[in-house]
C-alpha cells in the first residue's frame, strides 16, 4: 500500500465549481485508490461531487491531495489529478478534459 501527498493550486478563474469537480469524479472512476482533498483543515472524499463543491475552493486556493492505494494505481491517479489541476481542467483551452 502506498500513500502519496501533493499540494496543488486551483488555477480556474471560478475555482472548483461544478465542471472541474465533475472532471475529478470522472477521473477517479478509473482508480481503485482512496483519494481525499484537504482545504482549510477540512478533508473530504474526492469521489463525492457534492463534497468537492462544499469545499468552496476559489481561484488560487491551495489544496492537499492524498492518494492511498496499490503502488502503480496510486501513482497514476496522483499524476492524473496533478495534471488536471495544472491544466485548469481544460478551461483555458487546454487538451483533454471535457464533460
């Protein structure tokens, strides 16, 4: 079992609103790992759309992602999540993230 922790910054102008939250939930459907986000001392299950929205993470917010799972799955899941955050979930015309 592996536990990975990374800090990311929300780059979307509207923060973690419905569209990026949906992208996160869809991305995690491909993973068996447990994933949580921590923001302002609140930790939520990142598989829950409602929980992500309840964090109310605005633009430039810094979140901590924690992924726990089998080595390869945990690494791949963390990589996909960090990539999605780095690319603003495709909202700036970047590739690949559509709902």
